[in-house]
């Protein structure tokens, strides 16, 4: 597995062109078949297949962050002055989220142990979020960083591939991506991205490429100053680049090894989704939140990827983003203490 590309050299430029071209083919094929989220899932699957076959595909980190920032702007623009009365229900769903995270992590970790993972790799590979922190902490505690990284990456990809068709079937088909507007509204907000990205890094905001623009847009939209809206082609362009970026993560892995990891992560992801679906049903029954909203809020994907799905599928993106942010922050707070406990346990 290859990490993100930091610079734009001749080699990375070629890999980018190939990645976007492969993604365009995948997006076109998915759109022709009428499948949901064609311009995200098509490029994702096409790049995943290409990278697993040894084709050099990659989306450089700066470009990915620019488009992730656009997604953050779109997501933050969903915050409205009328949102405040709904926040009162969120402590209950937040408590159920944290209980669900603990239960699903324990179940997935138990499966990874049966697959031969050591305890540290099993727990950090099963943790649903804060992927970079989980890989680094797991390695520090003596875990296998490649196993943890592959388990984390495949979980995110499998969740993205599984949920949109599920929601699409549950709702009897859909109208495609949303929210979609006929034209670009308050597009001047996009000019703030080159300023807000370095500011977010300087302030050390977690997942700053997404969250710093999100917070700025939420302030502007919450005070009814401005709200960014993209036309349909703009949403598809953003999804095309981000889908290609997610799918181009795997390089240099044999087909046999990739198949084994895919099987292990597939079962772990399914087990985690089943457990979290039970807690999502509790949220639905107690608070009246839609089942699709509750499941996406609890789904074991990364905050950036789940934000993409929430905005693209128009599934209450603010509610979803709040719960994924809470999960990420909680995991980052708890993980160092959990890591120290595992380290003491392994040396005792």
C-alpha cells in the first residue's frame, strides 16, 4: 500500500492523469447503468481495480485536500439558523453512538484475532475512525502497521460501496446526488479555501482539510450571511476527484494477499455494520430520526468519506457530520490511554 503523494512531480502528474482517466471511465459506466452515486463509486472502483493490478494511479494530497475543502464548504452550508432546536436531541444519540463504537470495535477485533492478528493490530485495525492516529499508535505499541492500514482503508472503502446501494434500494431508487442546484451560488466562498487550509493546519484542527472550511461555512451559513451551493456538474466533478483519490490507495500488493485482506476486512466491516445498525435502530425508535440518517451517522467510515455520502445522498449532513466528528475526537482522546494499557499488558 502506498501513502499519499505530497508533491506534484512528473511521475505523480502522470499517475494523476491515469487516475482521473480511469475514474472517468468508471463514472461513465456507472452512470449508464443507472447506479447511485455514479461519479463517486465508479471512479473509486475503477481506481481500486487499477491500483490492485499494479497500475500507477494516484491523486496528490494537495489536490485531494482542495476538493475535500470544497466538500467541507458544501457541508457547512447546510447549517441553518433553524438548526438549534434539533441539537437538544443529540446528547442521546451521541451516547448511543459511543456505546455502539465500543461494541462494534470489540466484535470486529475478536474476528481479526481469529484471522491471526495480534491483539494490538486487531484492536487498532477494528477502531472505526481516526485512521492515521490508529496506524501510528498501533505501530508504536508493537502492532503490524500494514495490517492496520489495510484493515482501516478497506473498511472505509467497503462502507462507501455498501451503503449507497442499500439506501437507494431502501428508498426505492433515488433522484441521484443532492443537494443539486441549477447554478453556482455564493461561489466567492471557494476563494477562501487557499487561505483557510493553511490556517486549519496551523491551528492543528483534526482533519483540517475538511473541518476548517466546514466550520467557516457553518458560521457564514448559520448567521445567514452566505451558503455555498454547487450545480449538478460541480457535485459530479468533486465526487469524481474524491472517488479517484479513495480508490487509488493500493499499490504493490499481490492479488492473493489483496483477496485475503478483502475477505478479512469484509467480514469485520459487516459485523461492525450489524452491531451499529442495532444502535441506529435505537436512535430511530427513541428520537424519530430516519433509519438511513441514523445508520449513516453511526457507519464505521471516515469522517471525510461519510460527509461525502451525506451531502451526495442528501441524508441530513449536519447530523451525520456531528456524530462522526464526535466519534473521531473521542477515539483520538481514548486511543493513547488504550495504547498504553495494551502495551503494559503485552510486556507484563
